């Protein structure tokens, strides 16, 4: 029995969210083996923030439907500030480079920087070069928290459809949310 469209959407929502959060956690772990202040460390910060924020930003789930996968799942109150900070970093600094402040902020993190030397000058915006150990730890805690929620949501879907999946030959299959119900 093929999963219903609603089940396919929920499978996608929670598997996508879980995979993104596990990816963010992976990049956080990689920071432990990377020198701070290097371009590689900066890239890991960006990868972490972008992967973490995916479940909290709009996604196209069908031709006509856009959702925010974990919109209605709040973070633990003790980690709310870190969660909000990560989403603001994604929205205003890493995923986009906006000149306007994030909602609730009074100044933009994307000030224009002018570096002048004897040969001329260079214009650029600032980059995030570091992530404090506490922020990394809190981000990992957030990833773990949301992964548990995703796994709890996936469990009944997997229990319902797992036996049918196991009847299929070994191989890789693609489950498309908006395709007609073909096997």
C-alpha cells in the first residue's frame, strides 16, 4: 500500500528536518578539528547555521504548497535565544546579506566595511569568523532536541509503512510527495 499524500508529506517534513539537523550537528563536530579564524572554520559556521535553519524556513512541499516544516515546534525555553540568534544569522548574514536589521534588532550586522591602504581601498561586508564554545554546545543541544521530535513523528509512519517497504526488492527508491500514486 502506497503512503497517502498526507503521509508522504509528513515523511518528507520530518525526514528532511531530521537530516538537516543531523547535518548541522555534523558541521559542529567538525569545528572541533578545525582552527578558529580560518576560512574553513568560517565555512563550517555558515554550513551549521544554514543546515540548522532549514526546518524553520519556507520549503516547497508540493507544486502549490509551501510550509515551514517545524514552524509549530518551539525550542526549549532555555535555548530560545540561541535558536532565534541562529535563525537571524541565517536570514540576515549567511543565507542572505541584508542591510536592514533583523526584527527586534536596532542595527544591522551587515555594515559596510571600507579597508583603505596606500594603494586604494576595498569595500565588503563583515563575516562571522567565530562561534563561542557555549553557542556550539547550545546549538548541538537544539539539534538533539529537534531530532528527537522528528524521530517521534516519523516512528508511527515508519511502523505503518515499513512492512510494505520491506516487501520491495533491495535498492534505492525515491518517494516524491507530489507525484501521482505510482508504485
